[in-house]
C-alpha cells in the first residue's frame, strides 16, 4: 500500500491546513510509486486573461513530483525540490486539469519525474520535469 501525506517523513501535520495544495484545490487521486495522479480546478487558479495560470500548472507539477520523490525517499530520507521546468502547450479556461507523474530517475540522492498535465478532453496543456534532492530526514526530538 502506498503512503498517504500523513506517512511522509518530515511532513508537519500541524500546518497541513496551510499548504498551498489545499488553497489551489489539488486532490491526489492515485497514490502509486510508478504513477501518481492529481487534479486541480481551473476556477480560482486563473491569470488576468481567464486562462489557467502557468504558476498553477507549476504548483500541480511540483506537488505531484515532490510527493512521488518523498514516497521513493521514505522512510530515512526526505525530498526537497531542486529544479522545476514547465512548458505550457495550450491554454485552459474551464474545468479541471489532471496531472500524471511518472519517474524518469530514482536514485539515492536525486529523483527526477515527468509530469504531464491535460485538460478534460485529454489534450496536453503542460509538460513539466521536476528534480528533487533526497536528504537525510532529521530525527524528531
């Protein structure tokens, strides 16, 4: 069974309600080490021209990639973002987008993932790549 957010080492549950994912409406729909999937509404995440904000795509991509990296690193290591790149292919004006995160490299000190974000019609609107640094988890005192 794959871990849930509460299972990720180093996750501070006291601030769970303050996490950006909650404010953006991101929901993880599949927890699997080889394929992590999440959704995000366009409504509330638009830029001034009515399109889904490119930064919102980046938040969805980094959320999925970071969780996948943390699942790989657990339990003795934690994942922190090192580099994120996003290519925005098409604008989305309504509905929900879906991100699918798959591993490119899962090593001891780094992990890299591709995140493909599509609209409700299955059209690719963003391709992202996230590399995380995997460091030792600090012991809880």
